[in-house]
C-alpha cells in the first residue's frame, strides 16, 4: 500500500510540474504566435490583392475583412478572412475580392490540417488558380472532374479530395454572404 501511495504522489508531482511548465511555455509563446499570425495575414492581404498598397480593417466584430487601397489610396476591393470545417479540422482562407464583391482576385489558404497528399492539394496552384477571376454570384459552385463544362462561378473539385474542395467553396460562400450583408447595412466605411 505504501508503494502505491508513493507512486501516486510521484505521478501527481510529475503531473503538476509538467502542467505548470506547459502553461508557462504556452503563456510565453502566445505573443509570438499572435505576432506571426498577424504577419501571415498581412502578407496574404497583398498576395490576394497584388495591386494593394495599403489596407484598413473593416470594423465588425463578426467578420475579419480588410478594405484594400492602391497606390493612389483608391479602394480596389476586399481581403476577406473566413474559416470553416474541412475534412480533418478547420480551414482558414483569405480571398481577395473586387470592390463590388463580384469576383475573386485570388485565394490563400492560411491554415489547414487536411490529409497530406490529398486534401493538402488545396494549397497547390492548380486548385487555387481556379479562383482567379471567379464570379461569386449567385454563389460559388463546384463540379467533379470530367463531369462536363464548368460555369464561370464554378471550380473543379480535386479528385480524391472532394470534401476539402467542397469545404473551401462552402467557407467562401459563407464569408461572402456575411460580407454582402455587412455592405448592405452600410459597412462600407
């Protein structure tokens, strides 16, 4: 019995010390993680809006979006960040949009944990390039490869990674709906 109590006491001490160390490291690393996430977001703003020279965040607590301006300080469009469920976990996407939200200029996948070799193909140019100048109305759609002619608002889903492809489309459509609602309410500041 004494041996069991000693083992329990030892395991308790190890657990408390380990938990304390993990908490300390997490607290120490959090500002660095937030700073790196902010840098990645800023870089992505200019990747999806290549003609952008400056931006300002749209003030809405329910939506992460940025108004992007060219070198003459003229509004050229939005950079919209939105996330939703993928196959494995959340996918966080940034989409560049024209000023009327009618076309996508480009997309960047900011975060994802999809299946390597399949779902991670959403990171590759053959998939992402389909969104360049894609019409966003009425909604973005998708078709299976080889199923016919795609429309100007559709992309071709990745064979073997249809769930990840469809997830990107769903996430973008949800984000676009929220941005359009905000714009209708006079959120174009």
